[in-house]
C-alpha cells in the first residue's frame, strides 16, 4: 500500500507524535509498504524535496525519541520557512490526496480533535482511527463524561472557565485533593493534583493559560489501569506504577520512569469489568479501530473511568503496543490491523 504517516503538528504533544510516527513509518516499511512520513505543520520543507520524493526519504533520527521537555511551540512556528497561519504545511494535502490511506500518528489538538479527520473526509482520503465526530467527542473530557455517565463509573467532575473573580469562587468551593485538567489535552500536559489552596490556584491558573475550559475532577485513590480497545474488543489491561509522582508527561515518555505491567496483576473479575467498561465507552462514543481508556481501580475493584484516547501513542514506551504484544500481536501487525479496521470503518461511512 501507499501510506502517508502524518505526525508532529502544532500541539503540546508534538514531540510524542513525531516519535509515534517514526516508529509506525519504520514498521510499515519493514512490512513492505511504501511509506511517506511527514510533519503535519512543517510539511515537505523539512525534506527539501518534492512531495513524492518523501516516500524514499529516511526517517529523521531526531524524531524517534521523545524529549524530556514539552515542545516550545513559538520556536516551532519561527522555524517554519513558509510563513502562513495554516496548520497544514506545504505539500501535505498533495501527499495525502495520492495515498491509499493516511495513518494518523498525530496527538492532541488539530490531529486528535476531529479537524484533520474532517479535512480528509472532504478530500475523500481514508485515514486511521475514529471519524471526526467520535474524535471531537473523546477529546472533550466534559462531553465524554456526560455521554458515558450512568453506563460506567466516573469520578465527580465539573467544567470551569477560570477568569478574574471566578477564580476566587472556584477556590472556595473546590474540595481537596482534586485533579485539575485542561478540557482538551492529552499526555497529561497541564494535569496536576493540588493538595492545598496555593497549589490549586497555581494549577487553575496554569490550566487556564493553555486556553479554553478546565475540568476539576474528584481525586480517586487506587491503582492506575489502562485498557486498549482494538477493533471493538478490549486487549489485556496494563497497570502503570510511576516510580515517583503520578503518571505525568515525563513519566509517560522517559524510559524507566514507570513500571508497566501487562497483563495487569488484578483479579479476573476486576479484569473483566475494566475491559467491559473500556468497550462500553468506545462504543458509546462511536469510536473506531483503536482507543485506550484510562481508569483508577479502587481497593474494592471498582473501575473509575477517567478519559479515553482515540489516537493512542505508538512510541517506544507506549501502552497499546505492549497490550497487543501480550496477546501475540507484533508492532508491525498492530499497525496493519489498525489500518484494516479503519478502512472498513471508512467504507461504512464511519
């Protein structure tokens, strides 16, 4: 197949996406496909060649490993020679139009929120993962919880927009400890668990600085369990045990920062329930091909659903490939199965 892998883009998860895209592109090439790896934002100018020649370009080594720090997006903007407000770089549309399928290695805004999916739908180009509507719903933590509440257990939450005097009201009403999250962000970027009012103020101000609304969620103490769903069926769960702090950006992407145990060492009845809940969220939101749901499981075995990811990471430390490996699915086979499930979904108009 002729496959374009889109990665990078202009979100806080840019570096994670470049790593995911690099691994996917390499794996698909090893399985005999003709693959072009391109940065959604930079386009083909990074390669200094015509769009079609990107199919023969090597995977940039600097993209493979996720940097410890989040990307400086102002520096990324300044580095692009093509000065345009468009988030679609030069040559990207032309590459996608000529592909059999576009593999979305994107994470975060303008990649995971449905906008790129809608663009490709209008172009008539098939792509991997969920459609534009399911992607948009899953990206919004508040809407996701509203849709699945009553079907699965989720921590209490509220959406707030913190500006001026509203901040003082939120500070007074909020119960601690809690979890503060940007409404539409992933990779734990901007997430914090404040234990006192000073930390809560800093957390809310930090989340607000990222733009948009903020979700304040009830803190649930328990074990962190995540479950991937591949083509509608849950894979074995995986338990995340950070060596310090919680499962934040650094602990997610720096090798050795967290222990990841798959299958998770939990009783069979817990496993059955958390897998069933992951599938329930997947189907409720109308997702396709692949997803990864995050849970906290309490000491009595109750899984509290936190959020779901429609384009889960495929980096060297990512969880979905580990869960697939636990049932004998290799990395390259996983990529192909995601493509196959996605092509079926696109044919069905999903």
